[in-house]
C-alpha cells in the first residue's frame, strides 16, 4: 500500500513558486529554437511540456473551484494537505517525477505548437491560482472537499489530492523540459 503524502500549505506554496522559477530559468537560459526542439520523434519540447502542464492545471483548477463553490466545509488554515487513502497516494506518485510508466496525455491537454514564453506565462498563471487557493480566506477544508477528476470522471479526489497531483505532475514535466533542452540535436 502507498504511504500517505502530506504537505503544508506553506510547503506547497513554496513548491509552486519554485516550479515557476525553475521553468522561467529554462526559458531564460535557452534560445527559442532550443525550447521548441523535440529531442525525439515521440518526445515533447520544453515549450510543449510547459503548455501541457498549464492545460492540465487549468482542467484541474476548473473542477476544483466548482467543488469549493458548492461546498460549505471550512477548516483551520494550518491543516496540512494529505492524500486520504492508498489510491490517492498511489495516483500522485504515478504521475510524479519518479514514475516508471508513461501515460498518454488526453487530447484536451496535448500541447500544440507553442511559443515558450506564452506557455510559461500560462503555466505561471495556473500556479498563481493554486497559490491563491492555498491562501484563500475563509479557508475550505481541502482534505474533505471532493471534485470529479476531469480526466477520469469515475474518480473523485479531495482538493488536497488534486493540488498534490498538480505539484507532482509539474515536477515530472520540469525534468522532461530540462532533458529536452539538454539533448543535442
């Protein structure tokens, strides 16, 4: 069984800020053609990785915001966010940077040809929305409010799991973007 994943709101806020900084560093350190170059036939460029994460985050955020609006559950703002069971923890790890299995992206979150700076801007906007969610007042109980997974509607996750998923997914594609830029043509 997968061990629960627990992080504080402050840890997650810092994590999304760090992701912003690291993705921005990739864009600043590489020429536009490096950012849009695919390292292989079936691999994504760094810009496509950023666009994909921004699209996935947008889908999650829309579902999460709807669930929070419908909920009347509030909590103390210092409650850590945690996965409620083994399946949620397993799912977070399965899309994180250490995952062994490659999952094909759903059509609605597959990147198209993108400009790296625009992709970065969209990604950072989703991270800003996540940080706002983590610091909102009054604070909803993110460990109890559930939302329908926008990619697998049969699954209902807690908002806490959704935020942890977005962080893990962002890290996975950050590493992929770094590899894409460092691969020689």
